[in-house]
C-alpha cells in the first residue's frame, strides 16, 4: 500500500466544459505537485446500458494522492490555486471529494471458519 492521503473526486461539469477542464487541470497540476500531490488515475464513466451517457454519473472520476495529510489543505490555501477559483467555478458544476483508505482485499476474501 502507498503512504499518504488518498481522495476520490467525482467531477460534474457544466455542459460543454471538457476542454476547459483540461486547461484548469494543467494550471492546477503544478500547485498539486508543489504540495506533494498527484493524480493517480483519471477515469471516465462507462456508457449506460443502451450506449448513452448515464445522467447520474459524474463526467470524470479522479483518484488523488498527497504525500502528507495536510497536502490538500495546503493546495486549497495556495495563492495560485485561489486565483484559479473563478475558472473552476465556470467549469465545474459540482465536485464530491471523499477521503478514502485502501483496504487489503485479504480482509474481505479470507475464509470464515
């Protein structure tokens, strides 16, 4: 297991803002790195049965890791990130951020006697 703090972010965009999200992420990435953060994964939700988009699914799912527990707070306080708030608000309709812990699978799949 990796050390640090792990977060799952569900990102819901305003319509038509996919390219603007890339711009925001490219501007935010150096701030994340400066405070020990990184994107571990960026996932796109699969289409709903029948091939269309799932209206309840987020537009993207990010898995973020910070080297220290206070890394995310440091990013949020960083003046460079504060300056990006107007862009973020124009792009992101809603974001749900959940701190998560990795759980060893053995804990769930061991035989119970």
